[in-house]
C-alpha cells in the first residue's frame, strides 16, 4: 500500500522537478482505481498534478520490471502516459495526471474514435518490446477456476466442463499466433484527453496472447455492435472486413467465450465461509435455481447498464449473482436479443 505521508515522495519529486521539494509542498489526494481497488494517489505541487500508482504486491520484482518496460515502450509510441519516476524498490511509479474522460458509448458510436482505436491496437499487436510476459487470458481463467475448486466455491451444474472447453479454444487461438496485447482494455483503462487523444493506462496485465482474444475483450466489454466492430477492424487491418467471414466468426466465438472468462473470475471471488458450511450439492442446487429465475440480470445487461458487481466492495451474494449472470449470457447467447447486438 502507498504511504500517505508526503515526506515519502520528496526525493521522487525533487528528481522529477529538478529542484528541492519539501514535504509541505506536496498535497496528497487519495484515488481509487480498477476492479481491485488499487490505492492511487494524486499529488499536487507547484501547480502541477501527478498520479502515484502502486505495483501489485502479488507481482514479483521481475514482473514489475517487465510491466515498466512495456509501459515505457507504449509511452514512446505515444499511446500511454510517460513514466516520470520508478521507485528504486519497485513499490510504485509516478505518471503525469491527465485531464480526461473514460471511453463512453458516445465514443464507441463515433467512427473516428473507432478508427483511432483500431490503429492503436494494431500498434500494440506489433510491439517489439522484448518483455517476457506470458499471462494469456486462458491461463488466467484456468487459475481462477482452480482457485474456486481449491476454496470449495460453489459453481453451477455443467459450468466447469464448459469453462475447460473455453480454455481449450483459447489455447488453440494462442497456438496459432500470439502477439503483445494490453489484455485489459475495459473503458476505465482507455482515457481520452481534451484534445481527443487516446491514452491507455494500467499495463499490469499486458501479455502475449491471441489478437482475437484482445479484440473480443475490447469489443465485448465496450459493447460494440457488429457494424462498430467492422469499422474498428477495417482500421486495424487497413483492408475490408467482411461480416460473417471466418475471421468474424472467430471473434464472435471469442466474444461468447468472454462470458465464461468473466463468470469464472467473478465466481472465484464469491466464496462465503458461512455459506460453505452447507453441503456442496445443496449450494449448487440453489445456484441452479437462481439461474432459472427470469429476473436474473445477465452479464451483458450488467455491462450495458454499468452495474457490474465490484469484486472487493460488494457482498459475496451480489458477486455470485453477477457471475451467474455472465453464465446465463453464455448459455442464452444464440437466442438472446442482447447477444444479437454483437451481430447487428
């Protein structure tokens, strides 16, 4: 966790600003970021604003150094904020504060914004950064599934079999061609400044992965229609993109599989010690009943309405229902009017 004492950062800001900085000249403002509630700090001094971002405590020094290398490479390409300072002990880094908005539905409806996004993602997929980062989505999903099994977290009937099939499809895509990916292109990591320039933040998940996985995650979590995906892909490839083509079908399958990836993640955070005192079959039967409830909100509805359960702040029951909603979206994909949005 970051220190809340301004004296802790005087050396860093003395180096950044090129002049001696006293603790009383630093104003610290707590910020929160991401689904795991990263404890960020905004620091103001001398009329300038900065962000102090901690590295994940579960990452090794090598992983943190690798994240810095990828972020710095992206910054040199003009698509990520400049890193102004990296703590010698790799506890945090300091970035300039960017006045911004997050990617919105209005932006997704803007062909020019989709064009710029396509160009940027193509850039990332052709990074020659040299960092050894292999955390593809299918491996992370397997990690979350194993975590649920080890912690005796309740999973609905048939779920584990479908997730393993989904992981297999991810492995096959990876084997056909892995590129450097950002790997977490949700709207909160896509910032747009007052000049309409796009800045991508939080490169902690960046990894070699299939480009289909990256594109399906971006288009699924930001709710692209098929027409918007076509605009994006034509900018990405600089060639016509045919709806219904083999490439489009791969993306559609990966979009559907994203429901299982996300359900597995949310389930892995839904463990409840009090609930686990009950027999597993009883707990599973209850989940299966919830799944049949017409009133259960689907994962696609949660994304569209921006009501996703927070894996740290919300109750275990709320997290479990959100996970179940994504599973419902997967099962109902071919007959769902919501999923039809991705085909329209």
